[in-house]
C-alpha cells in the first residue's frame, strides 16, 4: 500500500496511482468551503492567482467527486480556453498516465514545462513550481518506457531538476500553501520509496503550511497509513471524508486503512467495515480509471472472509 507518484502528488494505492496523483496535486485549483475569490484560488487569501474556470472545474471533478471522466471533459475545454495555465497540462498528463498512454504523457509533460517557463517571468513562484512538476512527469515517462532498472539514471537526473526548481520556488515564498501541499505529497512518495526520506517531515510540512485543509487531511492519512499508525490514519481519513464525502477514492483509502488494522489486530469486524468501504468506492466505479477500479477490486477480493 503506497501513495500517489512518479515512480510512479490523492492517491491511495499503487505507485501507478501515486504518480498520477502528483500531477493532479500539482493542479491545485480547488474552491471549497470558503467564499470563492475572483481569482478562484483556494490557497491564498493574499495575492490570489487567476487559475481558470475550466481547469478549476476539472480539479473539482477529481478531488471533490473523484470523477475522472468529467475531469477529462473539462480539460479538453481548458486546453483551448486557458492555454497559459500549466496545471491544465499537468492534469492532462496525469490522466494519460492512468490510462498508460505514454505518448500523450510525454506530450503533456513537456507542455507543462513549456507553459510553466512562460509563466515564470510574471509569476516566478508558480512558474518554478510547475516546471518542477513537469520534470517530475518527464521522469514518469522515462520509467514507464524504460523500466526502473534501465531508466533509473535518467529519472534521477529529472528528480534533481525537480528539486532545483522547487528550491527556487521555496526561496520566493517558503510558506506558500500551494507549494507546501505539492512538496508535502512529493515527500510522502519519497518516504515510501527512498530509505533516507522522513515521512514525519512531510506530515509537519502539510500540517503547518499547506492548504486546502481536506487535501492536508488526506495526505496525513496516507502518511500515517504508510507508517502503520492506523488509528491516526483513520482519524485523518474521516476528517477528509467529512469535507468531500462524494469522492470514492477516500472510501478506498479508508478501506485500505481498516483492512491493514484488521489484519494487524485479527479483528473480523474491522475487516467487514473495510469491505463496506471498498464497496462504497466501487459503487462509483464508472467515473474512475479502469486501472484503479481493477486495483480496488483486487484488494477487496484478497480479503479472506472468516466464518
């Protein structure tokens, strides 16, 4: 059980889901709970950015409803009406990853970098941030095409560029909530895949400076799941569910946590609760990527039902 990314930034299962989610989490344009600002920026009360209505709608479709089909329709419109917004290209690349469409992933990874670099003179924080995201996605292309063994050297080169650009963004505004949300999720991925990474630091970054809150709670739940601190993980998953209860991926995350806790404690009641949450996720399988649906079905099917 690992969470979204390039080896593969929402989000709760295999490395495939992980990579895809980083691209989506790079696309943080969600408008929730608070009164919407003119710039549709859910992260900043000061200096909000004008992200674009169609890109924002695509992000809502993914992270509020878990509706990837709806998101793709909004992105098709965003690419023509909001061509200067790099997160739209990052989201399009991420959708391609979930569909194992490596040609489209390659195309939109490069478009993410290109558009982000054009943004940098007017908005160096977000320009550098999404240039980092683009290089992260390019690394996903390399690993997808060449495999971990053959592509590791090139992928690590891309990862160095990711952190070079993240450092530039952090030098501009170290406490920026969008930056800290994205980097916090990236740190979670590295903590799972690299022995020197520290998931506790990722939790601290998310809790201290990231936004919006429901994605913070979701990320912390993932971190505690991977640390095998299942009570804390369940608490944060429930917090996220209170805010975005229509998203089937959150029921999937909760099911994973309950299943792990049940196996650890040999608790059949918890295992049945896990089954119920897997089923809630699968009730909306028509709006999820095919690969993710298969993963959920596989994890549910592995549950041994006791008499």
